């Protein structure tokens, strides 16, 4: 950050008599008020309103703006325009949600601090700031050697910590705890915890002031470290601290709130501990007196409800207990269900934590992580975790991430169950049936692996994730040249610190993917036990009913989003004026402006973020209405968490178990890295071949199609599938199929439609139609708002070129009296042409020319033109060919795809420069096939043995496509071997752990399409090379 103009703190370094700045001691605090606190009338004002200034209040009520000291009008309008731009033209909506309008905002932006202070009662926090400033020394203390930066900033803010500690000591509840606690030790914990928060809150501002002082020549010392020490000594004096508060009144407010909330939370903890100690010892510590309380660590969780946080308490004898400032009824009733499951599932013996529930808060047994003695212990851990996964699924759990699970030897222990019975609160899953299924599946729990994406890649933060030392996906703030006068904020890549969620064996965390079968077995056993006891569990007086009055937390948006907002809102530019902080916090409103579930919660989120808390929403299990700070908020829910759990319990059956098990396996497989990572190895001995006659090939293709249909999720309108999709070079994700040809529902539909055309089977054709039903509307939306064209791209498989090709093929294969598909082909072609024109000149992955680059786009457009005769397709192909001819050959694969596509373009009679084939080089299967179809190119040799999978991308299906080009005998032999493997062990997809997916390039659709090619090569074109059928308007069956 740049040093900026001289500040009030710098002024005090030359004039020690200056303190509270230009507004004096009376008005310095006023700019820290939020927008709603400045509004007159009900709900406005930080305290009881003072007699209003008539002119200003009239302006706020719609009259003329009459201010004592108005700011320049042009500056006001420029500032208002900046707000409008930041809210994407929706400023008026945001203001209306806050009970304001643009006229009120304009007046508030122009109002002086003196005017504001004169009409709004002073809140309570400025008095705390004044006491803290008064506690600071008048003059700087003598230097005592170099000081670490955190200690230096802590010294600057020490008057705040000392004032808070004095307030804590004055609390009767704190003094009353002396007989059962070592207060001196606890006060040290209090100081450490509070100081850390204060330094994080003020750090950016202090660094800015440090740089301003350096540039202004106000620091003494020979080295950067000495000048840093001089800064912190001066900054901690009374004049400088007062000047800091006057310059950054929002910061002063945050520091005061932090201190006041810490005092109240620690006093409350002491009061509750004193009252409950006897019961705590009896229920959690086996009745054995542990001695006095000596430690209280409060950094174990987020802070909610005015600084309250989970605390780990330690006694003199070393034993510990956990304090939770929220209701623990859910955990108590969870224990009841664990007991029932332990009785129903053989050898489960699930550990239950002792709970002391006190209504609004409670105490929990502390669980210590411990290693497993042997591999069988690890297997027992994952089997037991699978049993609990089934229970979490039925109870609608979510947010069970790696910090909420402890591996206590062979016992998985969940220590945070506040998000069971979770209502629908995230973005609505829309009309995609597969997305709806995933949103209400076992994947929702967050216990199974899921990637958190960022500029540095992906990170698994699930209950099974949290890999020690894994790079964080997004940059985190850090300090360069810390402890010197050139200290500055930088963004750096952080690393994840090891948690205690994974069982350890021989000093190493056990990889959950290696224990997939144990986890699945436990899940299956728990699922069946719940299904068998469903009538008893869901009965009116059954165990589920005991949860009805319990309170749960509702996660309106990811906690990390709130944490980021709190971090970024400590920027100095947001700490001078509360309106600027409001503008920054308004980002959450902008993110949810079109979300009917979350937009009504934005006002409550803003209030809690202003306090420095992570927003907390709660609901009763049997009610579902959301509350924030005890007040209802948000729209009335359609049902409660208990209602949804009852429906989920009633829906337990074999089909759902089949679907949930696939999701469990697929999610675990995503921990493998790389495209096609860790596919199942080929069998160690050959399978008996099966004669590849057309009928047998068609029968095998029908078997794969039936597998695809069995995995479909549909409603009356459409159908879709869940799949594994590569989202980075080294990361896969479980998600619904998108629209793309390579891994989306379009490719799956193309296989089904081709099979229907050959067999006349209506269910395949009907499923294909329902699968692509959303595509016309999707293309129309993209045409209306082409901002996302670059992200979609024009590629032949991953982009719009592939969509145009797939739709043109489907229009030829499927009867469509409405002409919807045919009309959408033209839209797709126009969008492809536009995307190709705006694409960057060089593909970021030149070895993927076929999938996402110009080569695949050109081939797709040529096929569309042959199928439809659309001149727009020909024109777009001309543009692609021109770009492709000018593209260098950075990789062998890219060169092979480029030469093949240009030869195919030249075959249409158009003139183009054909590149030299160059020397023969090792190529991928798809590039080998492209080379084999290119004249004057050395014929590549197919792989000698079976591939690692059966896929069309780089498996046996790709090899068969190559053999069909001039080696029919070898193709028949390899086809017989493929049929034998399909009969014996089923298909192997090019996915992590060979998880079966419906995709065209990596999954079942591609394998099936290859079988159709083998059965009827004259009728079925090569989809891997985006070929059209030999007869452009292929006959429909």
C-alpha cells in the first residue's frame, strides 16, 4: 500500500500536543458510524437521538440539502458515482434494503463529523477508547534493542489490552472464580488471545503509518530494525494513540468492540464455569477432582455473538474439557442415535463424548488424538466413520470439515455437530435433477473429499482432507521485511497445518482412498441399519422427535467468505469512514442480490461483521425459521430440517443406497491427481475373447447404455447424470454433467441417439432428447449475454464447436417435429464463430488442439457444414483455418492435430498452407489417430498390449479407432479382447479409480460409441475426430 498523505499520527510526531485531531475530543468518533446508524428515525442512530439539525434532517427526508459545512458538490457526486459503479448499477436496491435512498446517501456523504456528532448520541465504545488512550504513556520509553514486529505492534496496542484486563478484573463473576481457578494464569491467556486479535485488526494501518513516518523522515535509527523500534515506541504514546483513533475512528471502534466483547465473553465463561464446576467434574471427568483451572485456550473456532468462541480448558492435573457457548442438545441426542447404531451394526462400538448441556451453552468431553496400532485399526476407523456418514446423511449434516473430526486411535469422533438438520440455504440447485440429487446426497455433508479451488490449484478441506503441508489454493496476506521500517503487506502462498482428523499409522496419516472398501462397508451397514429401524426412529415419540426443540447453526454462506471479508475490511481505506466500510461489506449483498434465500440475510450479516464477528444464523430443528442475534430473519422456510430428515429416512431403499455408494466412491477417487489418474490396472491374465460380430457388439453397447440409464437422474422435463470431471491438470471433481461434448450430457446423448438409430430402441432416443432439452435455452442465454464466451471457448470437445457438432449430429439422428435442435445448431455456429474470433491467438494448452483449440473447432465446423450446409459454419471454418495455419507447433500432439485439421480443410477444395509432417515422434492416442488420417504422414504403430482403461480418450477404444484405419484384422482381435473384458469385469473408465461415468471421452458413452463403430463402421462416424456421417442427412430409424 502506498504511504499516502501525511496523517494525524505523523503530525503528532512533530507536535506532541496534538491529540484528537481537527474535530477535537467531541466529534472524532462520529465518522465511525455506519450508514444505518446515521439515519434518523426508528432503527437509526448509534444511541438515543439528539435534537436533529432541521436542515440536515429535512435533506434526509427528501427536502433540500442544507448543511453547515457542505463538502464540494463535485466531490460528493464523484464519490456517489463510485458507489454506483461498485454496486453494478444496483445501488438503489441495496440502499432500499437498508431503509435508505440515494438522496439520503448523498446527504450523508456530504455531512461533516461535527454535524453528525451534534445530532446522534455518542455510543458507548468511544469512552473505552478514551480510557485506553489515557492509559498510554505520555512519552516514548527508551530503546531496548530490536523488537519482533508482532511484539512491537502489541506494545503499541498495550493500552487497549491493559484497559480490557482492568475491566475484566472488575467483573464480579471473574473475582468469584478465584477459588476454582488460577486467575493470574487465565489472565495471561486473556492477554495473549486479545493481543493477537488487536494486532490482526490494526496491523495494516500500523504498517501504513510506519511507511508514512519513514517517508516523512520522522524515524530515528541507523538500520531499518532500529527505525521500526523507534516507530513502535512513538506510536504507543498517548498523543500518537489519540491521533491514530482520530485518523482511523473505525479502527478505534473495532478495537474497542474487540476488547469489550472479550471482557464480557471471559467473564461469562468464568461465571458459567464456577456455577457448573461440580457437575462438570461429575459428568466429564469421572468425578475425580482435577484441581483448579489453569488454562483457557480460545482459538479453536470462529467467534460469534459478540466475541464468544469455543474454549479448551485445562486443569492443574493436565486433564481438559471443552466449553461451547452454544446449545449442545443436538450432540446429546446424537449420542442416543450412536448408541442405537452401535447396537444395530455388528462390531461398530461407536465412541460417544460425554456432554453437559446447559441450554444456551454446554461442556463437552475433550478427546485426544491417538495413532492406530496396526492396519486393522485403521480399517476399523474408516468402517466406523462410514457408519456415522450414513447417520450424518440421514440427519442432513453439512460443514463437517477436517477440523470437526478427531482420530482417536480406531475411533472417529465428531466434535462439532452444530450443522445437522441443515435447511436448504445455499444457491438453489435450479432445474437440473442431477444437481438436486447431489445437493441432497451424502456429498453435501463435506466429510467426503471436495476441492476448494483458487489461483494456486485445489485443496481438499473435507473431513477426510486437510493434508499436512498442502498448499493453500488462494494467496494469504503476509509481511515482507517485517520488523523494519520497510515492512509491507504481500500476498503469498500458505500451507495447511496438520489437523487431527486422519488416523495415523507408523507416524504417517492414513490415506482415506486406500480404505475405500472399509468406508463403503461401514456406510452400507449404517444405511441398512437406519433403513431397518426407520419406522421406530421416525415415530411421533421416536428418537428423531427428541431433536425438534434443539438449536442448530445454519450456514448461509461459507465461513471462509466471512473470514475474508473481516480480513479485507481492516484495510486502512475502510477504517477512516464507516460509510467506506459499509461499501466494502456491501460486497456480500452484491453476491446475493439475485438469491431469494440469502439476500434477506445480508442486513444481519452486515451488523455482525461490523462487530467483528462471523455472522451466526440459527434455527430450531423442528421449526426451520432463521434467527440472528435472537431475532427472526429471512423468508419463512417451506419446511424444517426435521421434515427433510423424515423424508430422507422414508426414502432409504436399495436404489438410493446404490446411488449414495457411487457418490462415496467417486468422491474418494477425486483424491487421486492428474488426468486419468490412478486408473485400475489391466488384469494380470487375459480374458476369454468374445467373437465381435455386429449383434454381439450391439448387445454390449446396449448393456453400457442401460448402465447409463440406470445412473440417470430425471424428472418429467429433463435428465442428467453425475460424473467425475477434470477441473485442473491434477484435480478431478464430482459434479453434474455440463453441456460440453467431451464430458457433458451432449456427448452422452450422442451415444444414446446413435444407438437408438441403429436399434430402434425408443428409451435411448427419449433419454437423449430429455438430456439435451436445456441446451437451446442455454445457447439463447449465451447469445443474449456473450460475456462468458471466452470462458466457454470454441473448442471441438470442450467448447462451442463441440456443441455445434453434437447438436448437428443429434438433429440428424432424432426425429424432432418442433425443429428446436435444428434451430439451435445455427445459434451454436454463430456463437462458435464469435468465440473463435475473440479467442487468444495461442491456445494456452497447445497439446490440446483437438479438445479446446482451433484444430478441434475447425473439424467440428467442417462437419456441421457438411451436415447442414450452413454458410456461417463454412465462414467460421475459414477463420479457424487461417488462425491454425499461422500457429506454431510447440508440441508433437499439437502439430499432429494441426496438420490433420488443415488437411481436412484442404479436402473441401479451399486453399491453405499445409505444414510439413516432420519426423515421427511419440504421440497420444488421439494424436496418433489424427496422424493416421493425415496423408503423407508416417503411419503410427498402435500400442502393443491392452491399455490401462477402455476409454475413447486414451484407452482401448482409442486404439481400436486407430486399428480401424487400415488394420481390420488387428481391430477384430482387439475388439474380441475388449468384449471379453467387458463380459468378465465390466468397463474401465479413464477416471480416478476407474469410477464409471457416462462421459464420451473418458466414460461409458465413448466405450459404447466405439462398439457401435466396430459393429457398423459405414454408418457410425468417428466421433473422436469429429467426423460427419458419410451421408450428410443420415436416415432416422
